[in-house]
C-alpha cells in the first residue's frame, strides 16, 4: 500500500510540476507578447506624433504623446514585474514540491528496504522452524508453505504450483486415520 501511495503521490506531484511548468511557459509567452504589443504601440505613437507635429506643429502635442507613451511603458513594466514575481513564486512552489517528492521517495526507499529486510527475516524464520507450516488466505487459498511441510506430508510441488483448490487437502486427508474428521477440522479452522 505504501508503495502504491508513493506512486500516486509521485503521479500527483508530476502532474502539479507539469502544470506549474505550463504556467511558467505561458507567462513567458504572455510577457513576450506584451513586449511586442508595447513595441507596436510605441511605433503607432511615434507615427501619430509625427502626424500631429505635421498638422499642428506643436511641441505641446508631442509632450502629451510622450507622456502617454511613458505612462503605458510604466504600466507595462509594472505588469511585467508582477508577472516576474508570479513566475518566481511558482518556481519556488515547484522547487518545494520537488524537494517534498524527493524526500517522499527517500522515505519510500527506506521503507522498501525495511520491508525487504522484514520479508527476508520472516522467510528465514518460516523455513527454519521445526514445524511444517501451510498458510491459507481468508478464502482458503494456499498462499505460502515451508519445505518442512512438504517433507512431512510428502506433497508434490505440482499441487502447490497449480494451486487447485482442494487438491492439497485431498492429498493430506489420504494420509490420516480419519480423513472426514481431518477435513472437517481444516474447514472449521479456515472458516474462522
């Protein structure tokens, strides 16, 4: 479950990272478009200034146009600064998300190593016990056995590999004095 949860977390973080990267690229494009619009606006202002000068021959009109152009430039510069701040914030968020994801991956690796160690220890203990052991799930399906069980009951490995429900139980029942009582007891135990 932890590995699956880690995978889901990584998928979510990858999706968030892709979204943030898309926003970053979109903001950059928008800034470039605004620069182009500014250049076009300045070009139009310059042409208009020339027309006004030619028509009015007035220094006052030129100053007004220049003031409007400067105001527009300041406005666009303010917007550009705001966009750059947003990009910086998104970048910081993305870096934080990456750091969190890397930490989660490191923790998952540690948990995976601990789990592998526990499974190895459990398998070693399971195989080293003097008892023959057979493990079934809640549905009565065989999920694990040790070599001692196979040796004691002389169960062919093919019965386990095929995992045909009931075949191992039939094989075991043939080896006891009272097969019906044995099967009844096994079914009672697996029902609990």
